[in-house]
């Protein structure tokens, strides 16, 4: 399993546009082959910072999504709304800790 966390800092004037657009594409992303989870969080101290958390079956599934025409269009749409470059972390999930 691959965990992917992305920090998106959106220009203040584009926050509502970003939230609206992301709401429309979440189900599309969640239904990509190999995607098990997609969650979006908004920072409680800085309303223009968002984090996405996704869980993928494999690195290949994540790469297939990132190479897809959908992702290319999605990224092209949201990138102009960024205040800073997106920060991305990927992890191999080893186990569940209870």
C-alpha cells in the first residue's frame, strides 16, 4: 500500500473555487483503479492550506493515475490557484498500529 499526502497552499482569493472544483472531482479520483481512500483536509489555522490523503494499492496504481489524461487536466486546472509549490510525501504502509 502507498500512502500519499499532498499539501496545497491555495491563493486566498481562489479558496472557494478550489473547494468547489475539488468537490466535483473527488469521486472521479476515488474511482481510479487502485485508489482505496481519498480525503481532503483544510488546515484549521490557515484556511488556504489543504492536505490530501490518499491510499493506493501499489506505486504502479499511483503512477498510472498520475500519468492519466484525467490527472493531467486536473493538475492543469488547479495549479494556477496555488500560492506556493505543492509539497508531496509518499510512504509505504507497513502495518496498522492499534
